[in-house]
């Protein structure tokens, strides 16, 4: 790894081929200084980034490519969405999406390595695919990036050029107080989680409510795509299995979380094709997958990806974790959501989804109304459970009529 200044790095970027595919750290770890230089000095390129935040370059000649659409990509005029389970994205880098360059956001070096810090995800696979093609690997070395372990460690010789910065990492805005509906969902889900279970959940109000309701549990483990500050509360409450690593692929949270992460060997960062491998997920003790959706229909199908035919996010890890959890001894796949969408003012339990399905066959659907058990029940019983236990009362009669028309009653 050679540390360079901005002019030298600009020269290296200008040598990239026209239309080069550049994979960059995504989510909340975008190397913004490297992206800025790329956009200033390369006329046309493809920027492949998972869950891209606002601020990505938006001009003619720029394609933003992803298999999981973020807030900065949803309405981008150059969006190229490549549908894929997250566990399969690394395979794409060796098949249909060859990598010409990788832009990383790393910690300062220690003992011959840098750490990918809060974002491992698909980056190890991208680095390998890029190096096999003789491509360019560039690191934005940030002394404020936590040093994490596991697959986050990258040998210095695998990085061609480095640009040193000192920038604070993004942190979420202060969370609003959890509403009564969200709190009720969290408590219902927590009541379904046994002591000693292994958890997967994301970020947002519902996962936060679940974590808040789990502080009285004991022996909990974590095998998840990502986690945030809620895990700190579980740790402080003694709810976690202290002898078992906390396995994840990326993180986002407060500065307190980042300080806790730095050199914390309890946190085991894994590359996506391992964290999201259904076979590895299935090996975890009482694997409990907790996901959400935009809507669920009477057949138990979930749409978590599209709104009005426009891509909103993507498969992500939902399909990987649902399959893995259902194959785990004592495992379960829970879909948790509010029964009524407050902004759209519509029911989230619908007769049949009219968007492409993201996943199906969850163990149960949980709303503030109750718990609708699905797995192991006939399709008619599943529909009845959804109507009576999960749907908002104001749409239950309508759903019963639709169930009759669909042959579910």
C-alpha cells in the first residue's frame, strides 16, 4: 500500500478504462473523498454500491449499480438495479459484473493490515475479483474508523493506493419515541423469542422495539447482517451470551457504538457470502429471523422491495435468513410490521400483493393486532389467522370477502 496525495490519486483514477465498474463501500461507510475524486477525474463509470445514501454523483456518464437500493439511488436517473440475494452478489463480481476498481473506507494500519471497520459486506469478494483482473484497489484511510476483526482485515499488500483522511462517521439522528403500536409489536415478538436464541434483525423502529423488549432475556446470540445501538443495551443488561461472538457483516450507530467496536474481539465481522449463507444460518442455535415488509398478502407472500412498480430496496438478506432460520433446530422466521400504513393510509395486510414477491413462508406475521401463525397450517387457516390476528379491524370484513373469492375461505 502506497500512501499518495490527491493529485497522484487523481492521476491513477484517470487511467481507468471508459465505463469502468467501481465497487465502493456502501451503506454508512461510503469513502466520500474517493468518490468525489472519481467523479471529478473519470468521465464515465459504473459505481456499484450497496444501499447507497444521498450524495452519490448524479450526471450524464454515471451509472449507479446495486442489488440493494438505498435512499440515494431510488430516484437516481442512472440507476441500474441488479436483482440478487445478498449472499449471491459476490458471485456476480466473477461472472456478469467484472470489477475494475474498488474504493474502500478503512481504519489506520495496524500490524500489516487495515480494517474495513463498520462495512465488510461484499467488499472482500470485490477486492479479490478486482485483483484477479489486475484492477485498482484504493483505500480511504480514516483514523476515526473503528478497527474490527474477522473478514474485515485486509493485508496492506492487497491495497494499491491510500489517501489519508480524518472524518467522523455517519451516525443516526436521535430516535423518536416508540409509538404504542411499535412497542406492542416489539413486545409480541420478544415473547416469541426463547432464552438462548440466535437473533437476526435490521435497523428501524420495529427492530429497536424488539431489542428493547429483550433485555430481560438471557443467553442470546447474534448472527445477523447488521446491528446497531440496541445491541449495546442487550449487552449492558446481561442478555447476551458473553462466551459467544457477535457475528455481523456491517454496522451503523452512534459514536458510543463505534467506540465500543474498536478492537472489540467479541464482534466477528464476516463477509456476506458467509453471514447470509442459509446453510450457516441454519446451524445457529434456535435461529430467529426478524424482518419486516411493506405488505403481506393472504397467501403469506411479502413485498418488501417495490412501491407502485418502482424498486424501493431489493431482496437484501431477507430470503437468505428466512430459509436459514426455518432450517435451524428450533428456528423461526418472523415478519413484523404495523397493520396499517400511516403515510399511505392503507392496510398492510392485503388480499394479494400486486408487486413482485420478496419472500414467502414466514413462521408468523406479527402486528400490533396480534400474532398470525402461518408455518404448518393450511392455506385457508393461514388466511384466517392473518385476517383475525394480524389485520386491522377496519379491513377484516373486506379481507374475508376477498379470501372467499380467492378460494381461501
